[in-house]
C-alpha cells in the first residue's frame, strides 16, 4: 500500500501524502485510532482554542497538505520512540521491534482465514 509512495521526492505532493499516511499508520499503531486523543496525548493542551489549532495542524499533515515538521516527529520520538526515518522514508529499522510489528500490521493487515 504505502510502498509505492516511498520513492516520491522530498517536497512533492506525493511525498507529503506518503508522510501523512505514515503518520496515520504510526498513530494507529500507537493505539490512537482517534486523532483527537492522539493530539491531546502529544500536546497535552488544556486550552480548547490551542487544542483545535493543534488538531487542525495534525489533520493537515495527515492529509498531505503540508509536510510533517521534524520538530513534531522529534516529539513523537521522545514520547513513543518513533523515528524520523519511518515518517519520512518508511524505514522501520530504527523503530522498536514491537512498534515496527504493529506498524506493519496496520499498513498491511493480515487476512484471517476461518
């Protein structure tokens, strides 16, 4: 699914979309299928107006309307051991093993046979 987008060039619309999709995959793999809970956990905003701005920003990155900034990925690294290499290049090698497995499962869910 995402493998086709890994080769897009930095700054191109396809690259931004690929990074945004990887951010969604990462968020889901971390146990935050709901963006609002993820934003609240990452930023910890108490102010409703600031929370809304942060949520809008993350939505923009996830849609590929803007590139996920390195400072945000740095925050994810501190909180969850997520890496710049995964978000920007789809490289699992720097992720903790358990997180890498969850990311791969979210990217390409296995089909269960009955």
